[in-house]
C-alpha cells in the first residue's frame, strides 16, 4: 500500500469507518501474524493474539498520533497482547530436542519441509526463554529493529534490553551446544 | 585484574558484540581481549554461529492462522462496538439505564415493605386492625391506674368511660375524688 493511500485509509479508519479499518487489517495481517507467531509459538494462541491485537488497534485508532510510525505503534500492541496471553496462560512448550544438525538450507527442493523443521527448531529454542527475553530477541534479532526502537516498543531501558538480549543469546547457544555434545557421544 | 576475571567481564559484551549493540569504545576493548584470549575467541565464534542459526530458524514463517476466521471475528466485535457508539445505540443505552434504575427502585421498595415494616404487601385495612388492640391495651393500662383492677375485671366501668378517663392525665387530685 502506498504512503498516500495508506494515510487516506488510516484517516477514514480513525473516524470510525469500518471498511477502511478492514482494509488496514488486511494490509497488516501478515505483519501481525508473523510477530505474534514468533512470540506465542503456537498456532491456536497466535489466532487469539492476532484477533486481540486488531481489536485493540480498532479501539486505539482514534487516539493514534500520526506523527509516530504506525508500525512501531502496531508492534507495541502486538507484543503486549502476546505477552499478556503468555502470562495469562502459562503456556508450556516441549523442551529442546531437535533432530537437525548444522545449518539449515532453506533454498533447496525440500524447502517447505525444511522450513517446518526450522520453525520447530526455533519454537523449541525460543520456548526456553522468558517472555521478556523472547520479546527483545524477536524484535532485535528476528525483526531486525534498532536498539532504540526496541526500547520504544518494549518500554524497557536500554540496559534492560541489553541484559535480556545477553541472557537470551547465551541460553540459546548453551541449548544448541549441549544438544550437539549429546549427539556426538 | 586476573585473566579469569577479565573473561567474566568480557563475556556479556561478546554476546552483545555479535548483535552490534556495543559502543565503539566497548567494541575496541572486546576486540583487543579476544585477539589475546583463546577461550573468549571460541566463545565469540560459538555465540555468533548460534545466533545465526536461531535467526535462520526463526525467519521461517510461523504456521499460518485462519485469516478469514480471524478477520470476521474482529469485524463482528468492531461492528458491535460501532453500533453501541451510534446515536441509536446511545438512546438504547439510556433506555436500558432507565429500565435498570426502575428495577432497582422496585426491588428497594419491595425489600422495605417485607423487611423494614415486617408486614410484606398486606392491605392497609389489615394493618390498621392490627394497630387497634395495641391502642386499646394502652388505654386499659391507663384505666387501671385510675380505677383499679377490680372494676376492670368485673366489667363495671363501661368502655366509653375508660376512653373518657383515659384521655386525662391521672393526677393526685383525681385520686382523692
């Protein structure tokens, strides 16, 4: 969606136009689905979190300040909604027991199957992180946001973001190494 | 500072170095230490490789959600909320509010009738009939102070006299008569 068209639709949606809101939702569905899916890790939870995110987006649209980036605002809603769901449900994911060895090549003929295996690997690794560690890891390492953007979205201080990143990366490295050691013994 | 202590200080910085979160000064410090320390160089390689590995895995798309179902679910909520915000919705809300207030008032009235008065919703004439013996009993008590128990028990004094006497306050002069 072009910037001019986006501004026009956003303006209408802010005034309560449900058709314009629906167009916005369809345009940002994949974005929200991706962010939420990486945080909550399960399909059924993702559906609930995506729905809640868009309902909150509708409720907050009228007061959305257009001088700030729309995606930053939407990231914040999606992340907070996902964390609320994780805290509420105390979801438990199976421990890390991947069958893959080494780096995964996602460009070959078996790409769909490998993509699913890659997702399962990520899912199990991410499940070992606390919600806060997972939040900063997803925003910084997967979404590729700048440290300042991560601070704005999460509401953490710069030091808290760094601390959570350190613990997340350390935990994941240790999980991968301990698994590989077991395989070679 | 001992070598082990330096490595402990450098370790968190290595994990941030691989993600590019260090200041220039911190980066130089870590780079200088890693060039000399075999342990930290190995840690750096492992941290970099594991981060890349998780990033590759995490970049694969999560399982798709049911887009149509989710969007319809959101639109149902959105339409319902918009309806409740419209002028017709406001009027409906006012009517609902008034109906609720009336229901509360009726409930309060019913509770007052049943609990406070203890008579429920009895007809007024029944309530009055209950009051009468109580009034007569009071008059009879006054009469006893004026005429004594014997006359009352024998039924000598007519009821009209009791009422007439009962309206006066008994005094010592009356007793002398």
